[in-house]
């Protein structure tokens, strides 16, 4: 299952607190990338922040992994998790049945 994870900065997040946990956060995120859980990583262009594209068996398992992230555990950020999938309305353009896997 593909899951879009968009960070939310929490009220207690200060630059000093972020600096304290930043390298632990990077370390954990790289480990999730190498484990093929984090498929893509982006830095927001409108504000400081992160967007991750995750691959996990379920939304609940993705939440469990996100909850282990150091900045989430420190209460500095959280993530909105959005399950995504194929753009089903494209099927309306087809004149035949959708292929099955």
C-alpha cells in the first residue's frame, strides 16, 4: 500500500529542540529508506518540512513506523498519513475492461 506522509510541526518544536534530534531523525529515515519503506523523500518548498512516500502493508503498520521516528517521539512533529492508489476515474476513458493482475 502506498501512503503519502505529510509532516505537521507541533507547537513545542523549537529550532534548538529540532537540532537535538535531527541526526537521529535522519538516521532512522535512511534506515526506513534502505528497508524499502520510505520510497521517496521530499523537502517542502512552501515551508520547512518533509513529505514521504511510504510503502507498507497497512495504514496501521505505517503509523507504527512513523510513531518510532525520533522527532515524532519527542513531540516535535507528527505526520498526516494518506493512503493512495491508482487513479480509478481513468477507467471512464476506456472502452474495455480494466486488466487484472
